[in-house]
């Protein structure tokens, strides 16, 4: 029996998607390889990402609250699943390629270091060329995993991962380029929708803010609960991006974009800025953030001073030493970084509760 008929059937089913959707049959990889018999290209990418060691480590990496002691705070892994869920909902509604969106979502934060953006800031200060988690995510997937051979993912997935980050000023602003596929654009926006909602929940759970403290426009336009906000945001993106379905489109109208209505866009930006001022950059959290950054700096400096301590599974042996040190430290979970730093004599790590 020729099982390749399964993959061919999947690829044929994709022909019923929007004319603007990415097709698995058109996907390209850095290195040619034989196709799977029962999975299309983007399904294969998704599965490869899930089976990496880097993906498993996301369960012990910070989203916002560093090394939380409570079980219900969002971690980088649960955030990733929420982005995938939002991304799949939007792509399915718009007749785009769900498998591609899911693969991008599952890989988009895989390069985050310990302690979330605090760790990212510290590594950016340590590494001469700087450090960005979206670029590191692409590096992990394309170069570091699979014993330094990378996963040989499709160009569309790597492009979506590399361009998944956003700037602070505007949720629709482009700081690192527009993804080449609409599925990549969906994930980029789904990332913001997911983290805004669960970060509000976590901040309320931590007692930092209350539901009534949120901006009036946010409560009025987006709703007063996690479920209400997510429903409004997702449906607004679908309605505002309906041209992506290809229904009634003008062939000369160009490629549509994934966007949201002006009213919801304004409310999201106001809520996002509120979270920056009252949660993400809260003065009362700075001591913990600086403590986490000191741990990352300590581990980076120790790796530079003791190159033999850098695990071969986290870096490439022929790379410059600072790059190898950054790869090694960024691969650590919060818990491992704290324990290792404490064992090596870092004062900032010794009194950290685990």
C-alpha cells in the first residue's frame, strides 16, 4: 500500500483553502529531503518542534512572574499553547493554513532564556552583537537542536518565528519585519492577544492590580473578563481580516493583511500600555528583575571564564566563545539557572526560593 496517498490527500485538501493561504506542497527547506508519507510539510515541522528538548524546557521558563511558586501562573510553555490555540482559531476562520500557524506558534518563543525578558535584557548586555529571543528561537530551531544540525524546518515556519516579535508602541507595528505568510501575521498578533489576556489574569492573581483598575476603554470595548476579552479580540481580527479568505476579492487588490478594527486596536494599545506601566515595568518588581539579571550575567561570565563548562548540547563548538556562552545560558530554565548559579557561589541566587 502506498501511504503517500495520505499526504497527497492532505495537500489536495489545502487547495480548498483561501487563495492567500500557504500550501504545504509549495514549502521549501534548507536541505532537500524525502516527503513524509502521512504528514504534510507544516505538520512535520510542528511535530519536530514538539519533540525538541528546547520545547520541553519552556515549562520551567518565565512568562512574566519569575520562577513562580504558585501552580497557576502562566509559564512560557502554557503561553505557547495559548498562542497556538488563538492562532489556529483565527486561521481556521479565515480559511488559512492551520498547520503552518500552529508550527510557528509552537516555535516562536523557544529561544527565550531564563527569567523571560529580564534574562533577555541581561544577555543583550553581555553579548557584543546583542540578543533577541525571536532571533534566538530561529537559531535554536535551525542550528542548535538535533546535535547542531538543526531541524531543517520549512522557510515559512522559520520566517514566521524570526518575525514574531513586536515593539512596545503599537500592537500592529512592525519592529522585525512583516511575516511573508498571512499565517505568520496571524501568529504575530495572536501572541499579543494571548499574553495580554493571561498577563492580566496573572497580575490580578498576584494582587498587583484588580479587574476594576483596567482602563475604562478596555473594559468598555473589550469586556471585563478573560473570556469576554478573548472573544472580542479574536472575532474582531477575523472580521477585520476577512479579505484574507479570498471571498469576493479583486484579483488586482493585492495581498490582504491581518489586522483589527480601529476601535479595538485603540483599546488593545491602551490596555497594553497600562500593563507596561503597572505590571511589566512596576518599580516594586525591579529588585527581583535585577536579581534575575545578575544571575544571568554571573552565569555568562562563568561560562566565558570556564569554556569547558559549556554543554555541547547547547552550543556549536566552532562558534566564538561569547556566542557559545549566550547559547548555553539562554537554554537554561529558571530553576536550573538559579541552582547552578547558587552552586557556583552567586549571592543573588543563594536566597532565591525554589
